[in-house]
C-alpha cells in the first residue's frame, strides 16, 4: 500500500494543489472513523500511519486515574505501572489495538471520508483564490443559462450572472468569451458561490485600468463613474501631473483606447470628463456635450442650478433626462437645469452679455455629433 498511497498523495498535491499534510490528516480521520464504526469501539484512539512502510497501527489512548469508571477511556495506576513503572496520575497510556483485518475494512470505509475531505480542501482553495478577487475583472466563457442566471466558467468554477446584472443590449450564447466583474464571493455548504456582473460601474472602471497605462500606474485617477449599462456612461478623471492630460490619456490616439472599451461593452457610449474639486467646474464638465452659462451652488443642500443657452436645454437634459441624470450620479450633486430665458424670468441670471462659463473640457463619443438634433 505504501508506494500506491505515496503516488496518490503526490498526484493530489500537484494536480489539486492540496498540501500533503491536509491529505494525511484526512486519511487519519477516516481511519479513526472506520475503526470506531466497524469495531463498535468508543475508545479514544490514535492512528500511526507510516507512509514509507505502508503500515497502519491503531493505538488506544487511556488516562491514568485512581479509580476507573470507563475502562475504554481510563486505566488504573496499578495497571499502567504494570506496563511501565514510570507512569503517573494524569499520564496517557497508549496500547496497540489494531484489528487483524483492519487494513481491508479501513480502505473500504475510509474512501468516502477521504474523498469528502479532499473536496472540502479543494473548495477552500477556490474560495481563498476568489475572495481576493472581489471587485476585480475576469474573462469567462458562457456555458448555459436558465430563467435566473447565465453560468460563466472562470476555469475552476462556474460563476453566476444574474438577470439584473446583464446588459440589456447583449445576447449571450454558449462558448462566448466575456469579461465580467466579480461582485460577491460566498462560502456555502455546497462550496464557493461567485456572483458576477456585466452592468456594474466597476466593470467600466476596471476596463479603463486595463486599457489605459496611466490609470494602471496611478498617473491618472478615475474619480467617479456613472453608468446606465448598454446605453451610456460617464467617468470623471484627474491627474496631479500638470503635464498629463487625463481625458486625452483615456481617449488614446485617434480614440483607440476608449473605442476598445466601447467595443467590449457592445457599443455603450462613454463620456470622459475632467474632474474638479470646484463643483461649478465639475458639474459644468459633467453636463457635456452641453455648453453651460452658469452654475449656482447651494452647498448646504448639495444642489446646483445650471443655466444653459435656450437652444442647448434639450441637449443638457438629454434623451429621457439621461445626460442630466448621469451628470448628477457622476458628481454627487443634485442638478436643476434651466434655460437662459427661464433663469432671467426667475431673476437668477442677470448677466447681460452671454458668455460660456467654460469650454468643453471633456470627450464625448463622436456619434454625438447629431446628439442635439436627436434630442429635439
């Protein structure tokens, strides 16, 4: 048995990544279980497993006591000293109790227990690997789907992509390769359970970290993300290095970097705006591609009133309010948009000469050349 067992341990250690110590503990626990079950014993026993020789020996462990109440667990001082005169009270005496046919019975009975321990160890390794990858991105392969989930293979385990985390403009087919964002890793009785998303804002952030070296190395920082998956997203970026253009870094030469992300997200439009700690500038940037005349800030309410030219009102609001809604999510400020005429009638915009507050300091998907017309 020795060589066969050693070979099996070597294979499991190298192919499954389970340490030999874990496997030996599992085998010893299985042999103890087999002994107690098959020989109807309640003794406290220890297994001596010699892998080199391929032998198994069972030793009963008994406490040395003055008065014996349970002979299966205790031994008197007199009996102990008959074995070895050096035994004292509270010592433990070990006596070999290996049954003659223990090897055959143990091998049959222990197999299931060992298999279970190995399975638990594998699950533990998978959980430890993926718990560190929460809020990270991975590439998976679509396996199948039902009414609740799409099942995505991540190599060692299948992840669950819930319906509400899928992109509405995507169709998922078996064997499709997709990038997913790991939202949660749970430990359950059936093993680790991994939930992933295609609609989470974190997916967009991770894609930019992969595609833009300046973000990966920390030169450019993504400050916030607002996303309506499958349709449109906005991100704000900043760099402490004045020589680095954070928006340009994300766009890339001829738009290659941002276009690679747009392609991965099946055509989702992405606006990239420059972050500012000044809410006036930040809110104005976030409303791109609209021009902004004025931003009135109400600090205590975390709210702003934004004034835009009359002809830019529909552009600032966007289709179904999307541009304003994403800008509010991106900045964390409430945004109330008013046309220049409305603001003058309300007496909150007295400036006589029309001047734009700032030029557009952002990148908006080139398909938005007709954006204003689409919003009329």
